[in-house]
C-alpha cells in the first residue's frame, strides 16, 4: 500500500482527497442525477400499471393471471418484480468500493435494459410501447454514464494496478484518517 500511496499522493496537501474521488465532483453529480431520473421512471411505470389495471373486470383479472396479485392488493400499485418478488432495499447493492459499485451499477443498467427488451417482446399496445422504448434508451445512457465514471476512477488508479482494485479505503487507514 505504501508505495502505491506515495506514487499518487506525493506533493498533495490532502492525500485523502487523492486520485479516486478528486475528479468525481467534475462529473456533474451524475450519480444523483441518475438516481433522480430512476425515481421518475418508477413513477412512469407505476402510472402505466395503474392505467392498465384500474378498469379490469374480474373476468379479465382471472384470464390475465392477475388474480393472486388482486387478492393481496386489489388494483393498487405495489412494487414487485414480474416474478412476484417484492421490491426492497435488498435489491440494491452498495459495497463502499467505487470500482465494485460502478461495475454493479453498469450490470444493473444492463439488467434494466433487458427487462424492457423482454417487456417490448410481449407488448402489442403502442401507447405502452413508446414509453417503454424511451425508458429502455435511458438505461443505455445510464450504462454509458456509469462506464464513463468507471473509466475516470480507473484512470486515477496507479498505472501498475492492472486488476483495477480500489485501494482507497486501505490508503485512508494507513494514512491515519
Ligand atoms: Fe437506469
């Protein structure tokens, strides 16, 4: 750790604010921007679900396989996966390591994109297809933005760090912070 730390922090008045996050502030808070946008997407999807289900007859609920959901929630919007797994914070990941988390974020965006791909394969309603296509495109943009952030973080790593391991936490410990 010592040699790696020295090579990047020599001459810096604040080594803790060194190469990992010093450039992050210049990325225009991209992570909070994406987080805010994702909440807006949740609102869009919830509205679509509400509009598609609010006027269902009991027969349509039965035929669509919607009955188990209906028993628990009537036609109220309750966030769960298509498989029935309820939404919870356990579906989030945060390791506290920028390299691991950004890779996780990129994978999550790809998983969101493929979910929309699968939804589009099943859809025949143009009023739903258009917003879902829009949401799918945004996931691709998010993937690209997280990729840019990951490259920025990796560019700040020691060039001898071939495995893209983030030593930030250990560097802070060894320097007494
Ligand atoms: Fe996204």
